[in-house]
C-alpha cells in the first residue's frame, strides 16, 4: 500500500485500531445475518397480497354480474309493464285495425325479449352463486392471513428488539472508532471489504495470511516486522500487520544479502 505525503509508520500504528473497527463490523454483519434469518412476515405478506388480489378480482367480477343482473331485471319490469299496457289497449280500448296490428307486433317483440332476459337472468344466477361462495372463501382466507401476519410481526418485533438495540449501539461505537483511523487507511479498508468481503485487515503471527491462507514470502515478513510501510497480501490484497514475535533472523538474512551484493561490487 503506497501513499503520498503520508507518514506510513504512523498509519501502521493505527492498524490495531482498524482491526478493532473490523471486529465491530464483523459483529454487525453477524447480527444482520441473524436478523435476516428471523421470519419478519414477508412471506406471509406475499400470501396476503395474493389473496387480497384474488378477492378484489372476484369482487369486481361479482359486482359486474350483479350490475348486469339489476339492469336485466329493470328492463324485464319495464317490458312487463309495457306488455300490460299494450294488452289493455288491445283488448279494452278497441283500437283501429292498424293500431291493433302495431300492438300485436310490439307484444310479440316484447315476449321475445322477455324470454331472452329470462335466459340471461338464469345464466347470471348460475354464475353469481358460485362466485359469491368464492368471495366468501377468499375473504375468510384474507382474514386468516391478516391474523397470522399480525402474530408473526409481533413475534418478529420481540425477537429483533435486542438485536436492533445492539446494532444501534454498535453503529455508534463504529462511528467513534472510525473517527480514530486515518481516512486514507479507512478508505482502503472499506474498498477491500466492498470488493472481496471480510476481512479487510488481518493480524499476522506466523508465515501465513489468515485471510486467504497464502504462505507469505520472507520479503513480506521482513517488511511487516520492519514496520516502515503498510503491507497488503500479494494474493488477496488484504491489509496485513505483524502481531507475532520478532524474528531478528529475517533482518540478519536481509543484511547478509546486502553485504553479499556490496562485496560483489567491491570485487569488481
């Protein structure tokens, strides 16, 4: 990790704080996962929405059929009144032959229409009755799901109460810890976690990066212990900081290599 105009040794001193911040992030992640496993009623909500949709559709069809039924009955009543008037004129008022013929034709067309209305009303009755039962069933289902959903939500609220309280406390704690970490270091940590998930920083106590289990080179281990620059794993890019025992032999090997190079230059 290379930075410009920044004291990298000072950044290294902040790595334990960053590691503590990561501990808070990991706890927040665990709590969120635990919370996500608790039934919040979303499945029951979907069931309720589907039942309400079916109920609304059935009610709309039932309303349409009933509307048509009312219209046909009004038309039937009107035609029956018209038929009675025409029959009265035909048989009681002694109309002229031309008027009588017209009344006869009207009575025939009225009778035909009344027969058609009777058939249509029968069909409407046959369609309305099962639809009324369907509406009753769907309404019962909706009522049951509403009760079940209320119960699930009440249970969910009780189960997540403690989790949410701890999450609120952790978010406050995280904000306080984040304020203590250099913004450059924090941004790098956040970028690593956004790309590959946790962890973003790990403690190194032996020869392995605990994030990806990759064997670290002696060069990397040497520079981790020298604490001159913030180091990142060459394999997974996770920020590393040394937390194990000092290994002077690594420094000696480094010095011997430099001495060998310098000796070779002198021989030339």
